[in-house]
């Protein structure tokens, strides 16, 4: 009857992965936070506020990683018309947007003691801000149609257009930044990093990725169940004495 | 000989299955009328036939070749007249028709245009902008597209809607000529077209 | 090719017979620019400093204003289905729509921009660069905007959604467009910026119609 009626294999697979990814997320985030907050040295220039970096930098990585995954998933959805790809894209976009927002907020918090102001048009932060808008556009477009399939298809095209533009935007923002701030030394991630700093950074990145996997599986499962429910409701409605197959759209 | 057929077709609109397991066959020179209650999927089937949308399941073939294999070739062989008339209010009747002929790759041909206008009784209105037309006159302009560029397959959605008796007779005549010349047509309609013999496909019945 | 030229000719004819549509966009462009001196004060130095930015940003917004109608009217009166059903490649017809859009909005925007530059006290050396940059940048705006206009067809709030989709993608054009003029004013070479603008256009010319055509096929499915 309906193609979402029985994606049982995915649900089984998801249920098998979920405990592991959640476990990895909890452990590595706990260890990462311990190293980040207690077992790593304060920066000789930035002091204790350098610790914000352990959230900020992995969040920035996740923002980019999820957007790339979104575009790859969208390409799969468009080429093979796999319904799970539509669901996955819809499920991951808000997570990516949340990581992007986290990156922006932590960047702003870090900027206050460093630059004495909550926002600086630093090339990296500005690029992340634009990425945030790309996420918002994707989410808004996905939800703007009465027919969820149509929304997913349109959003998929947008994600692919977006991913082509991300490097162009990044390049142009860097270009713009060097034109206006030739002597900028506002680098959030230091080029040479102490191993004691690298450990929490990597642990946090692993934790974020595992968290992303868990939350993604959870969101896809929720969406599958919600659609199943709608299909059941519709079939119930269709069995009523009203015209057998009626209505163009819901 | 041309031959248009579909087998095992299912159509989904949004999250609803409009119909499933539908078969049709139109031989050269034949007309298929699609009948059924509102929402039974007549328009949806015409859109599948026009390759505007893809069927959820099943194949549609032209002379035994699936239309999905070469959608460009399929578009070149069909005329689709949907619910909307596609008449620009700012352009005259003749300009509207010339544009649609060009859109289908047909070079402007004044003789053909005059014949099309004449066939639907539009000749006196040729230079009138679309915004001055009545609903029936706009419908006739939309139908006149059928004659400004040749195509073997006509897909018409409620073509008689808003037409007066005279225009309905003209349409029937034009359809007859099209079929006599070996053309094919699928017409969704609630009212009889007055063509006598035709195959009817009933939608919206449990199969 | 018949279909391609027919689309351009028809859109130009429509714009010619109903000039109010293009005129509204130009009026918005001029008016929005004129608002800035009221907002930041009439000091010629300040205005001269921000003139390019104002003109470019306002040009983006004016372009956006006209994009909403690019496919909306076609979809409403049924022409869009027939365009999609044309045997000619849809990408080519979409490109034709973009060409017509640029001729009816981008070109007039370029034409009035020197006047606005005058009002904002732009340095004399910036005029040529401004015209060149707009000439290279505005076609890209039409091309990218068409993607957004196609994607938002049939949405519940198309008009409000379009800026959210399109404006972030306009940022590179804005950056290089402004940089070219500022370089000219500072006596620096404008060539790299203009080349980058040309590069964006060269990228948009083949890619944007593909994305737009895919959006339109979805919209008519």
C-alpha cells in the first residue's frame, strides 16, 4: 500500500547501532570534557577561555561534516529516489543547524574576553554564520510544502546547490576578510597545537559524531513511525463508506 | 503503426495512492475516454501519460518502447491541454498560439495558424489580447494549440469545460479528423463528446 | 532553438507591454538607496565610503523582488506545464527565462546605478568599475535567483522563503562586486575581482539552469 509501511530492516539496523553509538557518545564526551576542563593546560595567551575551543572547534567540524552528509544524502535521494534518504536528510538538517548555532554561540562567548566584543566579523565565524543560513533555508524549504515528498525533493536540490556554493562562499569571505583586515591575527584554532590540547579536542569530536549518529537514528525512527501512523489513519479513512480513493492531496 | 499503452500503473499523489494496477491501450486512430468521479485520478493519469509525472509502478509505452527511455521524443509527439488555459492576458490570441507553436519547435506558419483560429471560430478574435476573452474563448484558444503544431497524441483534460454547444461540435469534428488521420487521443471528461464509438476507461472503481 | 528564442521574445514582449513590473523594481532600487542618507546622515564622506555597498546590497534586494514572479505567473496560468512539456531541453528554456529576466531587470538596474552613485557621492574612479562589476554580477543574480524561484513554487509562503534561500548564495557576488569598485577607488587593479565575478558567472551559466530545470520538473510533477 505505502512505501513507508514496512522499513523494518532499517528499524532493526538502527536499533542494533543505537546502544553502541550512544555509549561511545556518553563515554567520549565525559572523557573529553574531563580533559578539556581539568586535565589540559590553560593557554599562555588566552588563559582559561581557551577551553571553549574544545566545544567550538568540534562543533564547527560537525557543522561542515553534516552539511556535506546532507548533500550526499540528497544526491542519493534524487538519483535513486530512495525514501530513506529523504528521511535521513530531513532528520539531519536540524542537528547540523544546532551544531552550527553551538559553534556561533561558543565563538561569540570566546570572542568577548579575547576581542572585548561579542561579535567580530572574523572570516571563520562569518563563514559559519552563512552556513547557518544555508541550514535554515534547507529546513524552511523542507517544511514549506503540503506534500512532504515534494518538500524533501526541493530541499535536496537546495542542499546540492548549497554544497557547490559552500567553498565559493568560504573563499569569498576569506577574500573579503583579508581586504578589510590585512593584519588580522584572530585565529581561534592555533596552528601548532599541544598534544595535551589535541586529546580533548579529538575526544569531543568523536563524542559529537557518535551523538549525531544516535540522534539521527532516533529522528529517522520517529519520522518512520509518524508516517506509519498517518498511513494507518488514511487507510482507516479510506475504508469508511466515503468515495474509495478520494482527494488529490491531504 | 503508433500504439500507446500502459500496464500495471500505480499513481501516488502526496502520500495517497490514487489508483493502482491500471492498464490502458490506445491504438492508432482510437480515442480513450477517461471517466470517473472527482478525485478518481483522471487528471493524474493524463499527467502520467504526458510524462509530467512518473508512475509509482508500471510502465507506459509508445509502440512498445517505454516513454521513460526517451522523454524528449515523447514530449515531441504529444499535445497536452490541462485545466489551465495558459493564455497570457497581455498577448493577443494569435501571439499566444504562435508562442506555443514555437515552444514545440514548430516554425511560425501563418496558414496553419489561420486554419487553427478558423477551426475554433477564433478568427475574429485573433488580435484581441487574452484579458478580453471570456472563459469559453480562452478555452478555445487553449484547444487551438492542438492545430498550430502537429502531434499524434492528444491528452485533453475536461476539454469541453466552459465551451458552448457550437464549440463542442467543433471540438468533436476536430477530434474526428485527428483520429481519422491515424492520431490517438485520451480525453478525461464528464460529458459525452458526441463522437459515437470510443473506448471508456472507468476510474475510481475497486479493481 | 526556436523554443529558446520564443521564450525570450515572449518575456520581452510581456515586459514591454506591462512596463510597470520592471518600473516597480527600478523604483524600489532608487527609493531604497535614497533612504540611506536619511539613515546614516548626509555627510558626503560617509556616503562616499558606503556608496558601493549600498548600491550592491540594494541591487540584490531589487533583483530578489522581481524573482518571485519569474515562474509564479507561469505556474498559475498553466504555461509552466507547457514549457516543461516542450520537446526542447528545459535547461535551455530556463536559461532563456534568465536572459529575459536579466534584460528586463538587471540591465535597467545597471542603467540607473550611475545616477545613484552620483547621489551617494561615489568617487569618480569608481564609476567604470561599478558598471563593469554590475554587468558581470547581475546575470549571476538572475541565474541563482531562478533556482530559488523554481524551488519555492507551490510553497505555502514562497515570497518569504525566497530571500532565505537566495541571499546567502548571493554573498560571493556581493563581495567581489563591491571589492572591484573599492579597488578602483583606491587606485588598485580591479582585474582580479572582475575575473572572479566572471568566474562566478561562468560557473552559474551551465549549473544554475540544471538546478532550476530540476526544480521546475518537481513543481509540475
